[in-house]
């Protein structure tokens, strides 16, 4: 793990650094925002520990401006209560009191280093994927991981890295669908100072940051064809060119790519290069949907029950037998991600000694599964008729706009999920949203729905 410790309180900061080094972290000490940004641009980091006397809001804003997503932990003397609150409000993830407690520092490092989700499986359909992953993990062969959204593609990618010979080196993930095309090239390959407007200093890209380790290209099917050509050259030559650079840079890493689309179809449509597809598709891991591996449902549910009870400081309540049966009957169209969110809600809502069906709800507070006493087909037909009648008198453009914006609201501004639901590419969605924004129409930002003008 790469750790940057920023700021004063010299003796105590040094003590924290020694604890971190004892737990295997590589530590750099900086005194200012400029020094910190220089280190991040040159080497990257997994965590920033910043003295609360530093202007943490400026650090957060500077990282956001350069699209550096390194988490920040504030630290200061235990009497700095107001400073601690201000640091959290400014964007710090946690507050660590000084002088440093070895167990607390170790816990923070472990939390950052640990995978966000464990690889848990029981079903034979998933076991075949895991066994194949184990066979090829120690090689440097590129791997293509496909599956529906929410099936755990990044989890299996991290599992591959942990089982590889590169496990002690960086694992770097890039979501190709979440970064605009004109910025993705710089994000991947880095840039030199002055390469474009806003390039105030040299910055290494994800290829260099991951050198020696593993680079995950998430949702690679959304990458622009022009950039695919540069990616292909980087994979073939193991050399990259920074944007605005004059000298190639050698890199040594393993590539894992994921997609929730059929890349074979994308090749036939002309939106994905055939030569890049074959370069990436040396080993193909197809993750089955959760409905295709029913034996995993209860194993994952038990894992998430324990996880969210601990996170929220609640007693561990087991799932009641009727709740377990209900989980098995649901279709889980959102796969593991939907199951995880459902169990999280259930842990928060449960009141008795067990988690019963009354706590297993949809986000809207409805009982999971079809409502009792009503025919689902008749209910769907009635809803469809009402929706159709409401569209009469509107233009196609009006209907399309409201459908796109309502879907984006439903996804709390998440462009990738909205595009998936709408059945369009993320690029098409961005173009539509740009049109609406230029026309003065409110568009939901990531993480929130539209704000009503009323």
C-alpha cells in the first residue's frame, strides 16, 4: 500500500508513519498541497493521512479537479473536536486521533487494503468460473470478464490479482464508461505539462500507476474506437505515450477487461475493434447471473447480514426461514448488487431476534416479490394501459426526454446504470444530456436526482 502523510505534528506524524511501515505500507511525507499533488501525479497513492491543521477542503477540491480518487483520513490531537468535525464535513473519510494508536492505524490500513466484497460462492455454476480463474491467475495472460451488471466482475478481477504473482503490486481500476472520451486518454496514459488546457503539470496515467501489477479496464465496450487503437498498441508493445509526450514509456502489467455487453456483437456492429477483442480474449470468464446460481443466494445473504450488522453497530440477527424462502423466489434482476442492498435494508429495518419477511423490502418500502392476491400479468397490463394514455398529445421528442430524465432520476444520476436500463450506449446518453443541459433543462448529477424548480 502507498500512503502519503501530510502536515505538521512532526513527532506524532512520524510515529504514525512507523506504524504504517510496520504493517507493510510504503510511506511518503509531504508538507504542502503542491508537494502532495506532485507525489500523486508521479506515483499515485492508496491513502492520504492529513493533519487537520491543513486546509483539507482545498485538498479535496484539488484531487477532484485532477480526478484523483485517493481517500483522505484526517488526523489530529484528540482535543481537536471541532477540527475533526470540520475535516469530515470537508470530505475526509475518517478521523484518527493522535498520538497514534497502533491498532487503530492498522485497522484503517486494513480497511483501505481489503476488498470491498469477498468472493463467496456455493453454486456449481460459479465454482466452474472460480476454478478456471485459479488455473490462469498466476499467468500474465489478459482476461476478459463478462456478465450482467451487478454480478461481481470487479470482485473476480481483484480475486485474480490476489492469486497472481503480482499480488504485492498495485491493483488499479478504471471505469471506461464513467470518464468522458476526451479525458479517458489522459486518465489511462497520463499527460505532460501543457498538453492541453488544464494540464498544469505532468501526471502519470493508470498504466504507469499499475506498472508491476494489474490494470482493470471496467466496461471497456464503452471506449471510443480511436482510443481502442492506442490501447491495442500499448498491449502489443508494452509501451505507452503520454498525451503531449515525445518519448515512449515502458510498462509491465497485466490487463483485465470487463463488459456487461457481448463484445462479439459489438465487433460485428463496428463499435469495437476485432483485433483488440482477440488480444483481450485470451481467457474469458463469464459470470453467471445470480438467478443462474441459486445456491449462492443464501450464502451471500448470510455474508451481507453479518457485514452490515457490524458496519452499523447492530446485533447480528439471522435470516428467518420464511425470509430465506422469499430470497430464493426473487428474480434478482440487479444480481448480487441488488441482493446486497436488500439485505442492507433488512438489517436496518429488522426489529425482532430474526430478520423476517417484513424487513425484506424494495427501496420503495414494498414487500419483496409479487403482491399477494393480484395477478401480476393483469397488473402489468393495467399499468401499461395507463402509461400509454398519459403519452397522448406529446411529441416523440418530449416522451424520449422525459423517459431519459426519469430513468436518470431513478438511478440517482448514475449514467452507466441509466444507459443500461434504456438500452443505449453511455455515449448516446451523454449526448442527449448535453442537449438538455444546453436547453436549460435540469439534469440529475451523479449521486442525486433532479432538483425541482418549484
